[in-house]
């Protein structure tokens, strides 16, 4: 069984969603995690997880939404939402300097609030990092020194430096369809060197469809194509990669076990 550790099922209509989930199951993707991007939308993620036993939820505020009308949530408010039995993690949160949709200081405040919630709840934090490698790594190191916490660099497409600094403090890395793109040779080299016990796979659907679906709408069933390329990169069989990434998921997202 494969697990799509990061997708956005709320981007599919309520009418579409059952078929999307069914296609995932047919492809061998037995579990999926739908991700929060705002506090309000996190409620939707929870409702989707409640509607299907193969779906779990993470809750949090994406850096794009950090400067919204609701403001930065408190660590306590984030932690309270994690009490729901279908919530297995926090996020996604982090830093995005590519789009800069929220002021960087506000993004940092938002990121720290999510880290605090991860520290107090013991649940893993799904991290969005784009064009902000040094600041993400430094914040993770500083906060981890104060109180360790579990975390995952989702849809990893950053440089080797962030990967190595995250791994040094116990982080996991998840790879998406970007790994399959022809121009992602450097990313495949990084994936090749990541310890096996720190690897996960995801789609980030409906975005970033892997080859051979690039340019089309992505969905959890396509996790298999990223996992196949990751298996090739690591010199493993497909079944072995499925077993490995599922075991890693369960070690990280212990509430889903």
C-alpha cells in the first residue's frame, strides 16, 4: 500500500471526490492526508476526513494566508483543533519568498505558532518551503534546540543544504511529482542520498502532476508514479518502496497508526 502524505481534496468538488478517492484505492493508494491552508479551510479538511475512513487531515495556515483577515492563529488555537481524532498533523505552514503573498515577518510569526503547536502536541508539522531555504533551516534549528518536534519538508524541491540541515535534526522529506520531471536531475540526486528511513511520497494534488500526467490535474492515484521514480533512484523495487514509505509515514504520523 502507498500513502499520499499530502494532498488537497477540498480542491475537488463534493461530487468528484468519491471517484477521486476510489481511483486512488484502485491504484494502490490506501490512505491520503488532506491538508489545511487556513483555519477555516482546516475545518473543511476535517469534514472530508470524517466522511471517508481512508482520509486523514492536517490543520494549519499556509504562508500565503498568514496575512489574512483572521490574523496569525495562536499555538493554543492550532493545538485545540488537533484534538479531533481524524487530525494527525499540523500544517501546512512555513515560508514562501517566491510569491511573498504575506509579509515575511508575518510568515515567520505564523510559522513559529505552528512550530509551538507541534512542540506541545507531539504531532508532526508539514512544512512549505519555497525560495526560503536558509530562513526555514535556521528557524527549524533554533526552535528544535528549545524543544524537539517532528516535522516533514513536504513537496521537497529545495537545495541540498536545507535537506542536510533538516535531516540533522530528525526531519523527514516527502517527494512529489516534481521528482519525475526531466529537468529534476539535481533533485533526484538529493533523493538518492536521503536515508531510506526519512522518505515519504505525496502528490500535493491537484497540483504538480507527475510524468506522464504533467500539465493535467493531479490526484492521489498518481502517487504511484512518483513512488516508482523514487524506487528507481534508490535502486529498490516498487513493492519495497511502497512498504518503506508506508512504514515511514506510520512512524512519523503516529496518530494514524
